[in-house]
């Protein structure tokens, strides 16, 4: 069965510095992988997705993620954090059994 | 406007009183899903549906029922709610299967006393 682990429940960075949110997955097959963002008291929005095309995936708002099969990782990065990036981020895996598994989330704090 | 709608948005009820949360999408999506979100646990899939009359259990189906009689609607039914079902519930839909982007409803905050 597939699973997903977000390695940090909270990450704090200063505005203008790089962001790294870590995600490891477990899957028996080639999964589809996603990152979603949830701003406070808002719904969820897709940031980016990987579905076996290019391993470096670019998303909205300057975010990108790299699929590394050997490390079973799909870390989310952004070169320069902005105050508006403060939110909760979810790494998501979908597999051949049609289920969808969310990680427990990483709350990103941006320090002025 | 393409959207997923849920009703009600907020609901306070008592233990054992049956309730239904409705979900509707206007994008002709095949795949629909219900999740509950609890602090520190992320979102957990309750049930999903690949198409009309096809439903299957997610990771936390106990205490819930669903039906998919029409493509656009996917109601969540709690036959006998209990306090441990107090949560924030999201409905979502995607074009087909689970490898496509999901579109989420605004959420329903349920409190069971």
C-alpha cells in the first residue's frame, strides 16, 4: 500500500530566503504525486503535479518539485519566500488502487 | 463558473441524529471523493467514486455511507453520528481517476455533541 511522509510538521523561513518542504513516499508502482496548498480558512489549491513526465515539475507561484525515484522523494522548493506563502502544504500520492493518500501537512511560517 | 459546492457549510448536531452533507460538481467529472481533515492528521479519504454507481472505501470509511446515483452529486451520509466524527469535511472531484488534479469544495465544519 502506498504512503506519504512529510518530514517536518512546521518550517520557518525568513522572507526572501529559500523554502524546502520535504516529502517521501512509498508506492509499489509508479505513482502520481501532487503538492496542494491550503491558506488559513481557505480550501485546497493544486500547486503542481508529477505524472511520469519530466522529473522536475514547475508549479504556480514560483514553486517547483523534483521527483527522485531512487530516494522516493518529492521535495517542494521555492528560491525566495514571500509573506503570502504562509500556509499549510500537503504532499499527496495516488496509486493504481484508485485511492488518494495525503501527508499530514507542513505548516510554513514566513518571518519578516 | 466551474466549482464544487457543499451544503451545509456549518452543522452542529447531536449524537445519533442522521445527517447528510451534499456535494455537487458542474464539471462533468467522473472521480469524486470525500475527506475529513483533523489537526495534525492531514486529510484522510473516506470514500471515493470512480463513476456513477461505483463507490469504494478510502482509509477511514467506518461510520459513513455514500451514494453516486448521478454523475454530479456525491452525498455523504452519517447514519448515527458520534462525537469522534466532529471534523472538517471536504468533497473533491477530478476529471477521471486519481491521477488528475482534484478540485475541492469549500468544506463543511461538523460538530457532533
